[in-house]
C-alpha cells in the first residue's frame, strides 16, 4: 500500500466533501424511483456520520450551502449531539451557522428537530441557548401556540422558557396559560387564542384559525370538505390554495386559480404545479403558464440573466423522471424548471433544448420511455454551444453507457481545450453509490433539488474536475459561510 502525498490527500478530502454536498442537496430519506426509503436513510446515516467525524468544520459549513431542509436539520442535530471535543471557537462558529440556518427553516421542521433533541436528551447550555434564541425571535408567538402547540410546549419545557417579555409580548402570561393550563382562563384577550377556545363549541370560530388547524377541527365537527374549503379560501396561504385547488374547483383540467398569482411562485414549485395539471389544462392556459414560468426563471437568474452565451440543454423526461410516491414527478419538474432558467441565462436566441423523448413542447412533457442521453448529447454538441448542461438522473440506457463514451471522446480528442463547458446536474440521489449517479469522470456532476440553485451549483461542480485543488474548494466554503452569517470571514474550513 502506497502512502498518499499531501496533494493526493487534499483531493481525496475535496472529493469526500463534494460527495456529501451532493447527497445533502438531493437526498431526503424518501423513496426514489430506484431505491427504497430504508436504503436512502441508511446511506444518509453513513454519510452524515463519516463527514461529521472526519471533516467537522466542513460539515458545519454545509449549513451555508443550498442543502435541503431535511439534511440541514440533520446537520444541526449532529453538531449539537456531538460536541464533547470541540473547541470554544469552533462552537461559536457553529452556533452562528446553526442560528442562521434555523431562521431559514420552516417552523414545523424546527419544532420537529427540537422534539428530537429532547428525546435524545441533548440538554447542554449551548443547545438551550440556541433553542431559546430561536423561540424568542419568533414573530408571532400566539400563532405558533395555536398552529404548533405540541412543538412549542415541548421546546418550552426543554429550555425552561418563561412566557413573559419577548416570549409573551403583552406580558399577560396568556400564552403560558394557553399551552399548559388551557382551562385556567374563561377567555383570552388575544383574538387567535380565543378563537381556538371558541372553535371547540362555536363552528363560526373555526374559520378564524390558521387553515391547517381549522382543517382538523372542521373534520371532527363533521363540516363538509367543499363547504369548509370555500369558507377558508380567503385565509389560506398561496401554497394552501394551490394544494387544495383540485378539491375546490373539481379536477386537474379546471380553470387556473384566480386567487393565486403564479408569477410570484418559486420556479421549481411552479413547475411541479404545472405538471400536476392535465394536458388539456396546460394547452388551454399555455400563455399564462409560460408567462409565469418565464417570469419566475428571470427572477431566479438574477444578475446572471443573458450572461451564459450559447447554451444547449439535454433534459431527461424518460419514465424514471416520474419519481416516486413521495417525490411525484420531482425529477421531471426540476428538468422543466431548468429549461426555463437556462433559457433566461442564455444569450438572446442562443438557447437549444433537447428532451430525451424528442418532444419539442416543454409544457406538454411527461415521464415516458427510455433514456437515450448519448444521442441527445451528440445532437447538443453539434450546435457548438459555449455551455452544455445535462439534467438527468444519469441512468443512460439506450444504449447503456453511450453518453459517457461520447463525453470522454469529446473531452480527450475533440475539445481538449474545453471550449465548451459541460456540467451534469442530477436531481436523484443514488443510495448505493452514496452520491448522485455520474455520466463520465471527465464531466463534473452536481446534485440539484431546486432549479433556482443552478448557477451556484455549476460553480460548485467545477471543483469536481480536480483542476483547482482542495484549497480553492475550502476557500469557496469559507466565503459562503461568511456571506451566510454576515461577516467578513468565518474561517470555517481553514
């Protein structure tokens, strides 16, 4: 066995880091098209443990990247549960990263994390301080008390939070009584707390509650679903209105919702909504849907809009892009969103899209057929693009391996000077490989969950080519940490 040089060790470390980042972006522990939920969870368990033990600073720095919420919560828990041998300076840096990431997570996920920490008996001073700071910074404690009652009670007990001052703005102690002594007061001054009390015997009060709370109470009171949805529509959030749209309007081919501005939706979420519509609805509302997708794409492109020159995209709409029961059509939605984003990033009239099925109408794509990536890559390269982006789960099977061979020959024989930048972004985590599936060693691959992150992921994928070295990757992570926590340099990986 040979001894690795410092350079070799640095490249191995960089590869490990990129491996984990790809997994943390794409994997959620849910079933995928080719792997079960158990396989996904087992693979993630190993990766989190391996990177936390061997590269703890990088593990913490991943909170500043575009990893998904599931893995962000796991990283926070891993850092808080295992801190016995961590220096005070490292704890301070980790604490700032954790606080910044918790502020971005959905509250229900944070409350679930707090329950897990309590169940694991993680009750050190740092953990209590982080939990207390997050709880006291919540903008509307009464809303949390109603909507996340169980989670707030558990967290408050764990950190011994007294409901006064910033935790109970009017200083009346109503929130504490509401949580721990709900029958102590005959009524509450806070309108939302009192609406929850009255909703148990007055049907009209149900409609004053947040939708997810009112939903359960209405079901227990026997209120008809369609009547309830009609009455609650004005109080629903944009996503709640979309989620219940087919129930309120009677099917996937119904008119688009007049009460939802599609143009302000995040790009990937909008693509998922478009794919949930029937073909007839997509044809009927082609103009509105296309306008909404292009508006969302221009917003996601930001300052990069029109700066990528000639762009060719190979987009996977094969049968495996149907995803799974938990991630229904997610890979296809990412490809559709990437299509509109790449159109915005390319120069005027300089974009070419090639779907694996051969379709030319992006609004009517559906998961179908094999994955002839090799032929589509050949077609794309014939256009002589400045940049080729492949959006696929990497299962090139018609014929198997052709895409990898095409890319190898292109890199080694036809374009050794790399006049065409090629990157593969993969929305599906391969549990068996502990990574996203790659097409070729000569082409960088990055995991992707939301198309909006594509410009940042293309930059990150460049480190996978091994030409810049581990030091450049760690410097990049340090810059992301500094940006995320809002200072001039955090030194997370140095």
